[in-house]
């Protein structure tokens, strides 16, 4: 382990309200979404997206809302993570459970909605999706200008910047090595309805409470919007200052670099690596590493996926059907759904727990000390070594022989070492 200096915790811009006040503002903005989330959790039969007609009617009657209001509030509840859909079942999200007592849970919920403003406020139907995507990709630069200005910015200024940014994005695409149009001049922004899309974007961000509009002439970030943009800029800075220098590495190399770190610094490294990538690409890359032969990297990949949190849930749930990933995925899902890490072990069958024990032993044998392997032997769920060996032999783990041989070499008891070697031989030869 090397000692590294850590930079001091960054401070938000001067004048930013304290977290308790920001959370109060976020609660006020999401009060209707919280109402329908609590109704859905109690109703128990609203688990569809969008709401089924019958559920929509029940919600409108129970909450005294119109059906369009119900649809809008339901979308916000889902985007803010207040409800989670598991198949056809709706469950309260962890943010909803912590809503009245955890200000940071509230703020994270609002930021999730802020990030999804273009889904909460759909684009006009008569505009091409590629044009909408270009504007959405350009919006962070406009938000940075609003944040740095610390006051109203004229819509005409924002329009000029948006047009310029769209042209830059088109130029970048034309310069991509695999782009067949390499070297071609990018199409101008004039063919894009930028003014109308800017109006849509500003309305969308105003609808989620990130900014205010003065009669369409200027835009100003709200305290919540100002804080959220600052948070995003800090994430970029953290990514650029990856603590152990692994930000540009592929997932496998990053995880190997984190193997020598204690849990806290490792999580900081995971966050920095994740902040530099899209959620979809990072989750896919981590699961690809988890499918490899190195058991240590498999475990570390799921630790990194714990940092990803809710956005990784669909992919982790799908991975639970793969035998080599199933125990890790089931533990991840149990903890994600609120179980304590110690209690989460109960979700595994005896066979799954044994498979995980062998996989962990393989990681220790490959990367750890013999003493760690002996301590791992004591952690087996079986009460005796003969019972453990009987279940390990029938478990089908591809590293069973190597694990048993490594245990035999490390164990100081000659009789137990002999039993371990005999078991390894039986597995190797296919004997009973």
C-alpha cells in the first residue's frame, strides 16, 4: 500500500443553500410524485410502465387528480427512483423509504429526475430523433454557462452557443476514424430547428425545477439546478483526477489496480472510472470481466457494480441465470433490495453457497497467502471437512481440483491434507 494525499472535499459555489434547504426544495418539487409512489406501493397492482388504464383510474380517484396528472406524476416517480418495477410488481424504491429522514436520498432522487429531463418532458413529435439527440448532448455546455454566469442569461446567447455546439458535435463525428464521411464538411446547424428545440429544452428543465424562465427572454438556474450542475462538474473533476490513475484503463486493468486497495479507496477509484463512462458501457464491461476465469476480478467486478447501484439492476438480474455469476448476482440483488450484507447470504441455496465458497477460495489461492486460504476453509457453511468435501466434489466448479490441491499444500494437519489430496484426485478422475 502506498500513502496518497487526498484533496480536500470541494465546496459548492458561494451562496448555495445548505443540503437541508436544497432537500426541502426538492421535496416540494416532487411532492406529487411521492404521493403516487406511496399510492402505488400500497395498491400493489400498478406495476406497469405506463400505468394500465385500470390502475390509472384508481390512482386518479384516490388522489383526486386528472388522468394526465397521474401519468405525469407516475413518470416522475419512476425517473426519480421512488418506485421500482420488478416484472409486473411495483415496489417502493429505497429513496421513497428514506424520503422523510434522509436529505441526500431526496437530493439524489431529484438529480435522477434532472438527468432524465428529456424523458420527463418528451420532445416534439415532428422533430427527428437525431436532431433531438444532438441538442440533448449539447445542453451540458449551456448549463455550465448558466452556472458560471450566476444569474440570468439571455435566450439569444444560449441559442448562439447551442448552434455552435451542434456544429462542433457534427465536426467531431465527421473526424471519427471509422466514419465513412471522414474529411467531409459537417452539415450546418441551419438545417436543425435549434430555436424550437432550445425552447423545448428550457421548458423541460424548468418543469423539473432546474431553472426559471423570464417570459422567454432569459433563463436562470434555480438553487437546486445550480447545485446539480456543480455536482456534475465535480464528478468530471474526480474522473480527471482518478486517485490511482486507472481512469483510462479497461475494466480488467482497473480492477487489477484496485485489488491492492482497501475498500474505501477502491470505491473512490470505481466512482472515478464510472464517471468517465456511460452506465450501459461500464456495466457491460464489468460483467464481461466477471465472466472471465479470474475469480478475484469476478468479485471485484460486482463490488464496482454496487457503486453503480440501481442503473445496473436489470443487467445484474439477467446475469443471475448464468451459473458462474448467479451467487454474486443474487447477493447483489438482495443487498440492492435492502437486506444487510450478512443476511443476504440466506438467499443462496446450499449448492450456490458452496460454489461461491470454491470461487472465493480460487481467488485466494491465486492472489492470497496460504494463511488466508486456511481461514477461508474455516468459513465454509458445512460443519465438517468431510461434509464440505462431499458437496465440493459434486458442485461442478471448474477450479475445484486446484482449490483442493492448494488447501492440501497449505494445511498443517497431515490427515486433513491427505483427505484433501484424495478428494482432488477423485474430482480429477471423475470418481465418487
